[in-house]
């Protein structure tokens, strides 16, 4: 069984989860990057908010793995304006994932993932969503972060085991 963990992360939280998931589930890791970098500071909220609202598909940097070559795909996104991020939309439109088992994870600063999962599920029609997990990653203690990482790893390990059986 081939497993891919693919993610976008602007400030490193989703990346931490993705690396931990990849370590637990095995397989390959792919970071989605935009061709143009996001502005720093407050301006990023404006640019990102507009991208989300207009369902924009920012241009991506070159990537070298095709999730269609894998059996199980873990897909991670931060939550922006209650949604999954535009770079993930660009990625999904580009790769047209079909017939895969997919497990979704996200990092957020508030109490819940908003519509990130439901909208991702719509975008991933034609695939089987076998798991979803979200973590509040902002403003937490090191112990809470370690607990989140541990839960993410257990979740990933269990799903990978289930799929390979
Ligand atoms: C442009 C922008 C919009 C955001 N909107 C939300 C939101 O609607 N709900 C929420 O819980 N967190 C929101 N956040 C917080 C991020 O989801 C949170 O910081 C997350 O941990 C970032 O993940 P990353 O470090 O992988 O980029 C937003 C952050 C940014 C930069």
C-alpha cells in the first residue's frame, strides 16, 4: 500500500501535523507551495480572505508527486476564513484525484474547522473519505501541542492499518 501525506502550511502548524502523520503512517510527504509567497503581517488576512471568498486558485510551485499514484492520501490544510486554503483548491483542481481513500486534517486558531471539511469533501467527490481530524494549534501550550501531535499520529496509524488490512 502506498501512502502520501500532502499539506499546505503558511505558519508551520499544519506542517508539524503533516510531518507527524507521515512519520506514523509511513510513505511520502508533499508540501504544496504557491508560486508567489503570501504577504506578511496584516495584509495576508486581506489577500487570503479575498482568495478564499472568490474561490481563487493561486498558481502553485512545481511539485513532484502525483497523489493518484497512491492508495491512501492524507490531506492537510489550515483553516482560512472558515474554509480550506486556496492553494489546496489549486492542487485538487490540478491533480483531479479519483477513486482514492483520503483522510483530512486541519489546523485552526478558533474552536472549530468551520466549513473546511464539508467543502473539501465536495471537492473530493469520487474518493472515499475515511477520516477527518482537526486541531486548534494557535495559542496552546507545548504540552497541548504534544498531545495534539500524539492524537494525530494515533489517528494516522490506525487508518493506515485499517486500509492495509
Ligand atoms: C488568512 C487567515 C485566515 C484565518 N482564518 C481562520 C478562521 O476562519 N478560523 C480559524 O479557526 N482560524 C483561522 N486562521 C488561523 C489559522 O487557521 C491557524 O493559525 C492555523 O494554525 C494556521 O496553520 P499553518 O500554521 O499551517 O498555516 C486564519 C489564519 C489566516 C492566516
